[in-house]
C-alpha cells in the first residue's frame, strides 16, 4: 500500500513539474512579447516602405525605357511600335497606380518566405493564447498593429513578386519581338539590367529582414518550448497548407500520406527503367547525372542569388549595386607596436577606420590613429601621449585571402600634453605605405587581418622611424 502511494506521489509530482515548466515558459514569453511586437511592427513597416519605393522606381524606369524604345521603333516601323508598346505602357502605368491600394493577400501560391511565415504564425498564436500577453489594452493594441503590419507586408511582397514576374516576362517578350532591330540592342540591355537588379534588390531586402533582433530571438526560443505553439504551427503554417502536413495524430499522418509513392516503389520503378536500357544503362545514367550536377554547381557558383534560370543575366552584374551605403561601409581597427629607442619609449599605435567597398574585391577608406607611450621597460612603465595621425588606405584582392594594401598617412610623432601642441605643420610627417595583408574569418560578422607594410618616406622623417610596419586588425 505504501509503495503504491509513493508511486502515485511521484507521478503527480512529475505532471506538476511539467505543467509548472510550461507555465514558466509561457510567463517568460509574456515578459518579452510586447518588445517583440514592437520590433515586428517596425521592421515590417520598414520593409513594406522599401519594397514599395523600389517597385515604383522599377516601374518608372520600365515605362521610361519602353517609351524610348517606342519612339525609336516608330522611326523604323510605326505599326510595330504601336502594337508592341501601347498596351504594355498602359499596363505598367496601371500597376504603378495600384501599388498603394492593391491587397494581394498571402503569397500561398507564390515564393515561400519562411521567416515572415514564422512571424505571422507567432502573432497568431499569441492572439489565441491571450494569457501570454495579458488583457491590457496596450498589449492587445500592439498585437493588433503587428498583425496588421505583417498582413500588409505579405500583401506588398506578393504584389512585388507579381510585378517582378510581369517585368521578367515582358523582358523575354521584347527580346523576341525586337531581336531583328540591332539598333535597339543597347536599350533592351537597360531593360534586362533593370529586371535583374529589381529582383536582386527584393532578395536583398528579405535577407536584411531575416536578421532577427535580440527580443525576436528570445521570444522564438521561448515559444518553441511551448507544446501548443508547435501544434499551432503544424496546423497554420504556409507549408502545412501547401503540403497538407499532419498534426500530432497518427490518423492525420496516414491521411496526408495517402496516394504518395514510397521510397521502395520509386527504387523499383528506377530499376525497371534502367534495366530496359541494357547492361550499361546504370553506368551511363550515373555519368550523365554527374555531368549535370557539375554544370548545375558551376551555375550556382556563378549566380548564387538566382531563383530560376529565367533570371540569369546576359551581362556581367555589379555585385554591390543593390547594397545600400551602410551595407557598403566596413568598419575596422588595427594596432602596431614599436620598441623603445633613444628618442621614443615603447609605443602602441591604435587606429580606427572606415572603408567603402567600391567592388567585391576592393575597398577605399579613411582612418585616425593614436600613439600611446608605455615607457621604456617593465621597470619603467609610464603611459603618455606620443602622437596622433590621420590616414587614407586602399585594399584590393590579389588571390584567395591575400590583398595588396597601401595608403598615405599624416602623423604627429612627438610627445604632447594638450591639443594646442598639435598645431603647426613642421611637427607633422608624411608616410607612403605599400604591402600585403592576409584576411581570415573569425565569425559571420567579424574578420581578422595581418598587414606587412613598407614606408617609402621613412628616411625623410625626423627622427627616422622603422620603415617596416606590422599591424594586426579586425573589421566588421
């Protein structure tokens, strides 16, 4: 009797702990949800505005280019110009007019955007589970605003996908209709570029949108611990609606798999097809598959951002054209040390810099440095101001992780006690540096680099400094 009573106590305690753990997870979700809602609302509105402006710009450029083509073609064949362009220009104008009013709804049949689907379902779950947010008007108001912004973003993205598809199809049609007019080739090229860069800009916006903030990560981590959330996702996600994914019940699983071929059936069918081709059919098929895979891998390497072959450009794209100014900036820092001499104590040059990526392989930038004096040895450690400097630099890829690095610097290499002592050109010296650097990846956002440089103006400096510079740095 005592043993049965003990077992009953253990079982009840286990269920109690399980319930407490889930209640604790729900309570923690409630603590971060309002901040999470604000972030989702803000970033959804931002992406919607970005897509709206870029789409309007793409349509304006398409209208401008088609009108230009129409004028040129009219001088050659006025009837063809009227038939080819009149309706299209009107259609482009209509698409632009509907930009601010069209509500396309969820992109269920369009391109799947997993991160946005996750955000939408997390908000839907929070709406169903009101205890996670509380019943305050502020919390419910933020939830309603976030759900509305996500819904409008889904509509805007679907609209942009439809316009992207229209522009792509229009590009192909114009290419076939105007291929005989060689004088229009350059104008057709501009339409091809606009179609390509518009598609890439949309992809770039989505990638930035997927960069989740701290509150988003925390909220998703906590939601994943709630079993009811996983069940909600299995019933309401876009993938569930597309593929009829089952919920937790085995009956639903069997129903969703009804009519699908098993792996064994597929293998048997392949064996039958290969067998009918003779004894060497398997080897020939294997060779063809390997050749096709090799070609496909090469295409993916050359054009990693393409969704389909129709988007493949017939020109060499500029990799950074769709990047914003901030995305092209690279911030960094580096340090170099110099041994003590009869003129100077041991010093460390600490520099900060910002560079602008003018191409995938090159960067130009500006920086500033501070020279810290650290004494003449372990028995004489004394910190002092030993100089400041300003610099310009350039960096270009040689091969692999090696780069050629160079620049000009303007340095004040004398001790000073206050900023007033820095004035006066005769106290400043110039440096012209060139050398090589090696870069290495630390993590997804941080890179390290080592630089070995030679100063061609070191002999003209008073006092003369070591012309060889070795620097360690980081960039992000």
